[in-house]
């Protein structure tokens, strides 16, 4: 468009149109509330309502403030505490939280215009940590850590509820005591490990000794069983031989003919062995071979 060729009326209309456009943009009554937020409408500082996500009608005499209800994080580094037995203790925490949707107006009015409660969460977490650790001794904080974490979580949830915040989760880390106490704990852990190692070694030695004793007992039982078997066998043979001899003697005693037959057999054996030479020396009662034959 060539401005020198415009008439005064045309220029005036252009200026008026621009002013009207600026005014419309400035006082446009429709505003947008993004996802994960609420729109707090105020009029001269007083809260008039809370708008949901999407478009909201806001007259020029009112103001729309965007208030986040998304999950937020608050970090607490090296929160200090003292145990029931006066041992200093520290912890670092990360608390994830969000603003309860039904308490947006209250939080906006009392604590935060944008939904950020990090400073309140940090203060509350430090106070809760001190209160909870004061109920436990240092050894209990170590042995009952899950219980301590549960107590801290429950107390912090209750405290943040006062600020209109809902706790999503709490991550506690770097749970530590003073230098001297940590050194004592490390020494105790080392001694415990040495004790367990010695116990395991002793158990191994005892197991080996028991195994050796069991083997020795088994071998002794085997030898004893073998000796008992041999003794029993010898005794059985002796008894059998004695019984056979007894039966034979009984039979001979009952039959004199058998005895005479045995005597003749003996004499016959002697005769078979004689070489025909008479003995040079004879006793008075000794029989002369073959002279007493009938």
C-alpha cells in the first residue's frame, strides 16, 4: 500500500482499526489453562474461582493465574538429627509431591501462587527427620532402618497435608553418623566378619573330624564283624569235630566187635610194615610178633 496516495480518512480508519485490535487482544475474555494445571481467577486480589484445563472465560477486570498440580520434587541435603543416645546423624532426601486439586485455592491464598511448595517441603522434612531420629538409638536406626523410614514417611505425609500437598514418594539416601561412630561401626562389622569366618572354619574342621571318626568307626565295625565271623566259624568247626568224635567214641564203646576189628586192623598194619627182623631187645611183657597168633 502506498501511504502518500491515502487520504486522511483512510489513514484515520487504519489507526482506529489498529487501536481496536490492540484493545481486543488486551481484553480478550478467553484464556487457556494448560494440561496439568489449574487456573486461579482473581478480582482485585480476591479469589473468584478455579478453572479446569482448557479455555476459560476471564473478563478484563479479572486475572487468571496458572497454578501447577503436576508432580514436583523437593531435595533436602544433609538434614541433621540426633539419636536418643546423642549420636549425630544426617540424611539426604528427595520428596515427590503434588497439590491436592480440591485445595488449589487454599494453597494459592496461603502458600504459593504457582503450586511450588519446595521450601515448605524442605522445612517439614528436616523437622520430621529430627523428631523421628530422636526416638531411636543409633544401633536401632541401623537395625530398624525400614521402620524408621516408615515413621518418617508417615509423619511427613501428615505434616504436608496441612499445606495441601499429597506425598507421592520419599527417597532417603546417605544415611550416616559422625566420624567416630562410623569408625566404630566399621570396626564392629570387621570383627563380625572375622568371627563369622572363624566359625565357618571351625565348622569345616568339625565336619572333617566327624567324617574321619565316622570312617574309623565303620572300619572298626567291619574288622570286628570279620573277627566275629572267623571266630564263629572256628567255633562251629570245633563243635562239629567234637561232636563227630563223641559220636564215634560212643559207637565204639557200644560195639566191642568194632573195637576188636580196629585192634586187628592196627596189628595188620604193623605186620605189613615189619621187615622180618626180630627185635634185639624185648621187654618182659611185650608180645613176640606172630608167636601169640591163634
